[in-house]
C-alpha cells in the first residue's frame, strides 16, 4: 500500500513529537541498537526510526508499508521530503565476481591448512580487495541517492567469506 503523501512539516512535527513523547520511553530507549532497525532519519543531530516517524506523520500503521530502499518505500519517501537517511550499522557490500575469485584462489591454495584471521595473507587479500573496490568504485565512500556509507573490506571479511573459521 502506498504511503500517504504528507508535507515535509508533518515529518518534522512527528520527529518533535517523538522527542517529546517517545525518545525516553523504555520501548524506544535503545532502538538504535535493535538489529531490526537498519536505517534512521538524521535531523538536527538526532536519529529517528524511519517507519515510526512516517507512521506518526501519516497515521498509517508501520505494518502497512515497507521500510526498505526501493521506490515508494520508507527511506525514499523521507529522502524525497528533504531528510537524510543514514545506516545504523555498517554492512559489507555485495561481493563482485573478481573479489570472489581472489578469495576462492586463497582458499584453494591453502585447502586443509588455511591462514588464520590477522595473518599476513588475509591482511594482504583484504588490501587487494580494497584496491580492487576503489578501482571499480565500490569502496571508500559510496553515494546512492542521499546514502553515504564507508564500504571498505575489513581484514576479517575475506576470512569469513571463504570459510576459514
């Protein structure tokens, strides 16, 4: 179901009501640490739960619309009204074919005796993947719409992806 159209001011009013009535409530005190919340509205130095703010502004229950990034979803709805959306937790980007080939190569070269986390080979693979990502434009600062996310491959990520646990 499409989210009802409201003015930007209705979202701003909902954020003010959230600050006044909900921010200190037990139910919302640690919402940013709840893994169910992937994104937040960032406004005037504070973060707000996207779907809750839209629900408060429109009167539509949060269960009646999606909180995703696709057109018509909550994040795009908020961005279209001039507010910034931020990721609450950094996620690794989807691996591209070349990255998978490099990780699989390391795995196959060490089958039976893989390098450990923090080893020079894992760190080198991580750096190579970051250089490759910079080349393809998927590492460093990725900008898609108003989303800005640091997308570096961390040294433990290649280790986890190729199953060296």
